[in-house]
C-alpha cells in the first residue's frame, strides 16, 4: 500500500505528491511560548528545554534566508539538488504579530528550493487573524501545522504542564480542517503513569478527529529541564528499546491508515540527553519496528479497521 513500508509514511506521501524525495530544513524564528513567558506559566512543558525542543534547527538570530542556506549546506553532500520544506520548529511559531508571521513565512517561501511550510505551534495560539493568514498560505503552498498534543489523558496533561484542555486541541483541528489545512499531532510514548491503554486512547482519538499526520516521540529525559529535575528526585521506569518497539507496533495497528506517520521515534541531542541512551541508536529502533511489523503481519490500521467494522455491525 505504501511502497516498501507497512505504514503510511511521510516520505512516501511527499514523493507521491512532488514526484521526488523532499527534505525539511529546521528553522528558529525567535519565538517564545505562552507557557514560558508568564502568560500561562514560566516553566514550559516539563520535557521542553531552553531551545524549545529544536536542538538541530538553524541559528537563532540569523534571518530566515540565512538559516535556510545554513541548513541546506549541512545536507548538500547527501541531497545536492533537492527541494525542501521550511520547518519552523522552535517554541510556538504562531505566537506573535500577524505581520511578523507573514514576513517570516513569506521570506521562507521566497527561497528557490523551498516548496512548502511546516509550522510547529500550540492549539491555543491560533486566533482568527492567524487562521486567516494560514488560509492564505495554504492556498499558496503546501502547508501543515504541527500541534503538541502529547496525550489525551487529562491527568497526564496536567502533570506535563501542557497548559490547555483536550477540547482546545479538538476545536483547533476542527477549525484547521474547515480551511483545508493539514494538521499533525505529536504524541509521546513513555509519559509517567501512562499505560498502553492510555496511549491507545490517544491514537484512537486522533484517528477519529481527522488529523492528517502524527509524530510518535519517545519520552526523553533532557538535562536542564523540569522533567530532568523530577526524574532525579522521583525516578520512574522508562521503556527499554524492545518495549518501545512493541508499544509503537501496537499503536500503528490502531492508527487510522489515512493518517500519515511523520516520525516513529524522536531525535535526541547526544550532549544533553540523559536517558534513555539507547534512543541514540535511531536506525536500530526503526529497523526493529519495521521487522516487528512484518513478523506480526501488521499494517497500519489493521485493528482500527477491525474495530470500526464491529462498531458498524
């Protein structure tokens, strides 16, 4: 169904749409977050570090075109003649004046190698003026919005200091869908106190609400975060590699096959990652996931489709 994979991957979809391999360049547009500047809190989500979870983005302070060139230069040997999506990654990239948002997004699109935009933000930072701008951009280029849901469990959301209720996420997805704008939900595997049932509930929710894509992240304990301090005082069990693989394979089986998987595990910065260190072996993790899908004869949505048939009956 999806080339040589048993899941609906972003690389497969982008190649179908553009007829060639497409890469992303990660950018830092200098934003902060209402969960950090005192509007909601000063501490941010407990897992977020001082870079706003964008350790591999361009250099903050440089203009957008310079950052794009900087990022393309890092990829030039592997990807010399390719096209790119400008990924506004760090912090909350719709948390600012609309004139500034229009300026930076337009600057990115002016680069000859940029063919689309990916914008990471919060669902509580999508006011009507921002939605109007996004609608305008969506008519002009290939666009998706990334929203940090992490979990649908209200207790876990409060623990990680997410700062908004589930209904805010649902309303934002509904608004974006009504404008034809693609949304990508971020989910974290391994949050303290969450069972496999909790994680399955999150997957089932995004499967039914109409998101375009999902990113699965392994919970990383990053130094100099609130989560790191908590873990030092109240250590909790983190998944081992094989446990993580087993969980992700199960989640894929319950994920709506129309949802595009953008990521199966997160990237950790070797210099700041405290645990789990096995996650640095990203290629091994991905190979194990693909192998388990094949061994168990699981394709994305196998259990989702079975459940829906039972409901209809």
